[in-house]
C-alpha cells in the first residue's frame, strides 16, 4: 500500500515562508486530561482555591500543554505530513499564561535551512509564535526539524 503525502519536502520550503494555523480554545478538560497524562497535578493548574492567590488569580494551563497543542496545530496544516524525519531541537520561552477559555493559534516562519551530509534530507529552522485571541504572544521559540528531500527514493505516490 502506498502512502499519499501531502507535506512539503525540504526543497519546497524557502526562508521567509510563513504558516498560520487554525485556532483552538484551551478548555478545562484539556488541562485535566493533560495532568492525567503527564502526572503534573500542580495546584496552579488543578486547584481553584490555591490558584486564586497566584499572580494570575485563577488556574492556568500547563506550558508544556500549550507547546503540545502548538505542534498539533502545525501538524494539522498538513505542511509537514509524511515529510518530517525528526524534531532535533526546540527552544521555548513562555511569555504569558494561558487561561481556560483562551484561544490559541500558531505562526511559524522559516528562518534557516541547510543541507546535510546525507543528500536525502535537510534541516529547517522555524521561528514559532503562539498567539492568544488578543494576538498577544504566549509562547515564542525556535524549532529545528530534519526533513526529507525530493530526491529521496520512496514508495510514496
């Protein structure tokens, strides 16, 4: 069975290319499910009474949950579907808390690309910004991803 790719290859990306994802709202269910999956039950995420006295005055989402959601939103664009070999590095800076009910989306910009010793792959560096519904950045970072090149021999059709 052949795998039908829709993702872009290393060669298809250019420095300066931008991808804007759709948006999604962060819910209490997302936070509770993530706490169960990760084991991170910090009271700032899980305890309403405790969180009333934190600097945000209410419960907030896990930063790593927002990162995970960002990777999902980017993958939903299809730009990297079937063409990513691996994520090599992620540098992340959390710039603002995400509250239950906030709606996030991702802006990704290609800032560097380089060939590797192996001719069937290349490395792309992207500047990533997660924005809330007010267009305020809540996460900024840089993702370094190894991608397949067009000259790769595949069973893809």
